[in-house]
């Protein structure tokens, strides 16, 4: 179910026109599922769901470059968020912000390697700001949803 939700959010995000002059900047709606998954299911199931989403969405709506950028951003982002959760003491929003920033860093590194252009580093400040803003929004939404899921599950267990 979370895989389907993440794919729907990917499609919805593709329909939202965001143009800030930097190619590839998106809100990251499917990352709501990733953050919720990390806090409710754990790392391994979330890794599987996210990896399958990236593969399926890239094949359905993108191309091999989409796949390369998505996987590189996801890998660094996922490892960083998983490490922060394992260390503990970080709020969901902080974990999500870090994930958003690291996703952009991963994609930028992939672009530099694939396009052989270090000039792309000039995008870094804009991508950092975009990662913080998107990560904060995704973290807040994911936190609200995760809290509701926990409340619902608690109510169901008490019945």
C-alpha cells in the first residue's frame, strides 16, 4: 500500500509546476512515505518500498538519467536519515531536512559525474535551500501522519 501511495505522490508531484530556475528541484512528496516508513516500519522495508518506487516511476515516467539521479539522491539521503534515526535524539523534521539536503547533494554529485561538469557546484546553494525547505515541509507532514497512524493503531489495540 505504501508503494502505491509513493507512486501516486510521484505522479501528483510531476503534475505540480515548480520553476525556480534550477532543473530538477521538486518538493519531494514521495519522501513523505519514506519518512513515515522509517519511523513505523524500519529501514529494510522502507528501503525496499523506496527502491521499487524509484525503479517503477523511472520506467513509467522517466528514463535512465531519471533513474540515475533518483537512485544517487535516494542512496545518500536514506543512509543519512537511517544513521540519524539510529543515533537517536533527532526530531523527525530534522531527519527529513537532512534527508532533503542530502538527496540534493547526491543528485548534484551524480550530475557532476555524468555530465563531467564541476560548474554544476554553483547550484549547490540553491539546492541546499530547496532541500531545507522541502525537507521541513515533508518532515512536518510525515510527522502529522505518523502521529495519526500511531493514535489509530493504539485505539485499535484498545478495542
